């Protein structure tokens, strides 16, 4: 059945995360006390199975892709990690995300033109059982179950043109997406995504590149499946929409040799309809930088933001034993603060300066040495609301601190530098490849200064007050990370 014109490929991947908290640690540091106070027990199981069928003919290639993936996720947290009584349970989040995907594509090869035409139909299942204690100005609980079935579909087409002298290339594409979640998402015309990419050789080996396009992304399932205690899909009522991103870039590319390339590009991205937290008036993108459940709350599709900057990059690929890539990026990532002035504030990802170098060098007798250097600008952070955090009912609900969002990302951490080294030795035996490596992370033992935090001492400073007014005594803790991490590994291919 299968020959040079027909091809069938199967692929399967799986992973298990079984996390435990090291609560019995001897001589526990105050930094670890803070981490263990808020960190939930996370258990995850995930797999992906798929098949790809391809049929080759003289002028076209037809592909049919089917796949199924599942993510089972559990987050559990008890107050002070004490599981002796159900009253201490503060978080019990259990969810399943199952995606069944079907995609068909045809690639037509015409003179000077290549045409890609296809479409997809997906069916997703999202189940969620959530119990969570929360605190705003008073303590409350959310407790709901979700069983959401979602059909998604979308056609696309792309035309790629290349001149006979390869001086000019162009790619024009159009895609649309929709689903049956709500009337705000089921019209494909509302999620129409045009895209254009151009490249023109100015002179010699110098090219001018430009691109522009619109992209849509589905909000997280936790946002789509969130319910109130009465069982209503809150965010469907709030007219939740696809997240929209409009992007444009312009740059130069220099290719002096087949193994060497230099690029310089400026870019601009604008985001619309991003989920905005109703409680905090903060985009979810700036709240998802730590462990926990993201999006399990009421939102509106009203956040807007932007990212802009420039990137310089050089690549040397597998010539005389050397392969490397080096890049420097200046980037600003901001969102519009509509609570007051409407001015732009830095998002959680606004590091400004990013430099990365990674490379390997092949030595005789199958030895390889590699290095990775990262220099990252300081990330912005939001100061804590220490007074709110000190309330007994507030701390017991989350086991952690609350941010003062009136001062959102008003402070910034210091830059961080890290160098990693790796040495590989490969042995080629009869029908067997054996690889050994030594990996050293953070060779310089660089210190990373994180935002200082507070831990509770266990003492209530006003025990005579009513319960809602009682406050814990909090102690400041400096967080400074400096870890040289060596590892040794073995790889075997048969």
C-alpha cells in the first residue's frame, strides 16, 4: 500500500510530573519557609499521539494529520501543609484537557508559485473541579464543576512566490478561526487573519525583509471554563473573545556565506482583547509568572498592550566544527493602564535587554564542547501590600502575600548573568551509540537577587481583636539565589 508516493508516520510522547513538598527539611531556611507556605502540590500526566499520512504526486503533496492529546492536572494546597483536617484545605484544582485534532492540507507546486490550502476541525473537552479559598476585602470560597465540550474549526491558504533569479520572494496568507463557545467566537469573519511576508535582495548578499500580519489565539481553558458558585459560565457572559495580535517587522539580512548569516530587525506588536482580571484590573499575562492556577477567575476581554524593539542576530552553522548563534534584543513590553491615566505600564516580561550566546565546537575523537551565556535585564515587579497580607484571614486563604496593584511593576530587579558549559564524548560501537556528558550550570556562581518577601512568624499581634481584624506578625526575608549546578549524563541509541 505504501511506496514512494505514500507515507505514513506515527508519533507518541508522554510525561509524568509527580511533585512532593520537602516539608521535613532539616535547618530549613526562611526562604524555603516562604516557598513551602504557598507552593501547591502539583501532579500532571500528559500524552500526545498522532499520525501523518502524505501522498506525493507530480505537482502536489497531500497531507492528512490526526492527533489526540491529554493533560491531567492536579493542584492541592493545605494551610501550613497540614493535611490533618479538611478545614485546612485551601486549594483543590483538578482538570483534564483533551484535544482531538484533524487537519487536511494540499501543497500545489506551480511555476514560480507554491500554494498551501487546508483546514482543521478540532474537538476539545475540558473538565474542571475547583475548590479554592480567596480573599479580596473579605474571605470567600469558589466551588464549581465544569464539563465543557468545544468544537473549533478554521480554513487557511498561503501563496509563496519566488522570482526566477531568487531576488524577490513573497508569501501571502489568510486564515480564519472560530468555535462554538459563544456568539463572540463563532463567526469566522471576526477572526480573519491576513499575513504578508516580503524579501528583496538589494545588492550582493544583502536582503531587505518585511512582514506584517494579524494573529488570533484562544484564551486559556481555565478562563473559558470558569464558573461562579451558581454554575454560570461567568466569562461567556462577559463576552470573552479571541486574543488578537497585530504584528509588523522590518529588517536587513546579510548572507556572506552558506554557513553564515547576520540579521537586524525592528518589530512592533499590538495586543487587543487580552483577558483582564475583574478583581485586580491586571492582564492575566502579568499574573502568570509563578506556580498556581492561572485564569481561574472572572475576566473581561478589555486589556490592550504592545511590545516593540529591535533584534541583532548572527548565526554560524557547522563550518570547521563550529556552530553558534548570538543575539541581542532590546524590547519593551507594556500594557495600557485604563484605571487612571491610560498610560502604558511595563508588563511582567519587560526585561528591556536580552543577550544570548550558545555554541558548540567539535574536537577530534568525537569530543564536543559547548557554552551558553545569558545576560538578562532586570524584570519589573510589584511591591507587596504588607498590611493586607498580614490579616489572618487573608494569609490563611492563600498562604502567601498579596500585591499592591496600585503600584503595579513600579520597581525593577537588577540584571542577571549566567554561563553554562557542557562537554560531550561520543562512542560509536557496533549498532550502538553511547554518549557521555558533563554539564555545569552557572559556572560563575552568579547571584540572582529576587524580590524580597515576608513570612509569618506564627504570632498574632492582636489576638484580642475580632477575627476579621486579627493580623499575623510578618518577618522580611531576603531572597538571593546563587547555585552552581553540575550534572553527569548518559545517552544510548540503539
